C-alpha cells in the first residue's frame, strides 16, 4: 500500500489507511525524525474515536488509550530504548501480543519481538507539507 498525502488532509489519509489495514493489530511506524510518525498516529487515534488526550509516549514509552467503544489502543515510542531486552522489561512485548491495537514508533529498536503479521509503515517526507506512506506486512 502506498498513500501520498498533504498534512492538511491527514485525517482523510488516516481513514483511508484504516480501511485498507482491515483487522491488523500491530502497526510499526518507521521514518526519520520529523517525518510525521506521531502526527499520523494522532490522526489514526482520532479516526478510531479515541477519547481523552492523545500524546507522544516519548518519555513514558507506552501510552494506553480507549476508544468510545472501550477498545484499548497502545501507543509506544521505542526511541529511548537501547535494545529488545529494554523493550521487554518496559512491557512492550506484552502489549504487542495482547490482541489490542498497537501503534509503535521506532520499531527498529527491538525488531525481534514483533509478531510476524505486523504491518510495517514507512513515512517519508516529500516536501514540507507532503508525506508518502508505504506499508507492507513483514514475514
């Protein structure tokens, strides 16, 4: 899957992405610093009707959100972790295999703990206002 979108249309891109993603539970977001991973995840959470504050888990590592239908969504940022052992100790692996939706930034910090059917997404900058999202199932 490939989607090119302007930041002003990020909500529409998030809706389109979710429609194509189907029953996928684990979303691993790759991209350079400033590419828009957190911004796109925020739009996805809004599209999934998350209630409450949606914020970056850079320091907490894992944020837990609930949708209006009481579904749990985990948002994880592995940037500050050194390796897979730190990710496991932080509870990342438990979230990945919980059956709940997981939205993970910087998955390359702990690649060995992801389920085989994780959807790997790369967000790239085209220009200041435009992003390209490419997604594929690993394994």
